[in-house]
């Protein structure tokens, strides 16, 4: 086992910048790490599974970096790849780690989690009665996934709620319909586009909907709804933002490697010829959603209305590993055209409108944020 531990720790050390800085100290830590693992294996109250403990060590390296870097077993890696194609099994929530707990970035619309009442910002403290604290992000994901039709109980803590909330949720195949669209308004002259995620087909779906509107309905303005959109593929965020901008910078990324430091610009031509846009956001609008909302705001191309966005201003790369698994690793941070980073801050709306009412539901009569946007476009 000691040989395996040495190999692993040498691998993990390669993530740091200190290999050449203090070689003696590094080798002392390698010895310490090996000693600790050996004592755990020999003296811990229960028998240790070597494979599981090595996975936990790998997770420890990645999760010490930030809330979004994580290791994926071969099974989880395959599930993740299915998710970006728009169909996967589970509950329908995007999550991250924060202070050892699982935080909900956003529930995906019309999924079991969203329908059960899980909200952005909820902290999941137990899954089927099992404590989450101390588990890795991917361990939590694995527990929440299961056979279609089976149920899982989530215990969550929510801001301004004194008692923990419990949700019994039935697992399902999650089919992510990225774009929904309809014509709204008293005079049927507003194009409403709800963008739920940024997967590999999102831009084509959105362009097709708008092209159809422009041909048949000729709306005078558009509402772009990014609420509870947890993000997705960076190239999709760039493509969709480009569609609404006539020129100018969309986003820049900055990383350690020169190849990860890039600037992206809009090509000539506004897809809706300068028609007014209102972008709806909330705390569940994250990552790629923030690129789109922030760029349109910075260029004064749209009014951002609703609540502050999540504040996930980093780019993760999915890297395949030899065992068939993978890791999600933060490789750069992105910056809005103004030069501001949204990490931990988010995009602040031009007009703050908080969701109100216990019966609030997006894109229904109880949606006070959407109603506000419609009335604003009337004036």
C-alpha cells in the first residue's frame, strides 16, 4: 500500500506550485501522508477499503481548490457526459460544495426537485437520513442518483426558515428542454424566451424560435428568462450573447496557461435588430447565464430585472482519466466586458424585483417578476 500512496501523493503534489520551491518539505509531507494512511489502515475501528480511501484522497486534493473542482468515478463521468447532451437520470438540481455542505445552485425547471419545492440557495444536510457533511460532492451526487421511479428524502436548511425542510422526491429521467418560447402581452407583441440551460443544442433552439417569431408574429420586444438556469457550455453562452450584440467584447477568460487567457467578441449583426430586451435573473442564474446577462447589461443592450445572480465566475474543464473516470477542474476565471469578475458577487440587476408570494411559480400568473417586465415594456 505504501508504494501506491507514494505514487498518488506525487501525483497530487503536481497540482501545487511548490515542487521546486521546497523539495525537502514536500518529501517530509509525503512521508507523513504515507504514515497517516498506514496507521488508518492498520488501526481504524473498521476495515478499510484501499480503493475507496484512495478515491477520498483524490477528492480531498480537488475539493481543497474550490467548490467546483471534483473527481468523478467512471460511472459518474458517464452520467455527466449524458447530462451535457440533454438527458440524464436523477433529481434535476445543479449543486456545489460550500463549507462541507451541498448547496443547491439551481433546480432545473419541470424536474422532480423543482416540482417538490427545492430552491436555489438551499443547503442539503441529509440524504435519506445520512449526514452530508464529510462527503465529497460526487459522493453526494452518487447517493442522490438511483433507479428511475425510486424515491430519495432530502433534508435541507433554507434561509429564514427556523426548521429543516424535508422533501421526498421520486427520481426520474431528466430530459432538459433547453428552450421554451411563446408570445405574450395584452397585444401579443412580446417574445418570451425561457432559456433553462446551455447544452450543446441551446443556441440552435433559441435561434429557431426567434426566427419563427420574427416571421410570424413580429414582436416589438423580447423577454429573455434566465432564472434558475445553472449554466452549462461556455461556447453556447458566447454564441447566444453574440446573437444579441452588434459588436463588442462578450467575455474574457484568464488562467495560468496562456491558452486559457482569451477574449471573445461579437460579430457584426444583431439578430433582432436592436429590439428592446429585458433579461430576468435570480439567485439560481449561474455561470453561463451570468456571462449572457452581464454582457448584455454592460453593453446596455438589455435591462436586467429580478434578483442578484449566483456568482459563479469560473470555467471548469472536464478531463478524462485513464481509469475511465474524470475530473472537473477550474482552469480559468471569466470577466465581463467591464473587466469585473462575478465570482462570489454575481450580476446585480438594473431593477431589483424579489419574487413574492408562497404560490410564486415561474412563468405563471403568480410570477410577479415576469408581470413587472411585461408592464415595463408596455410603458
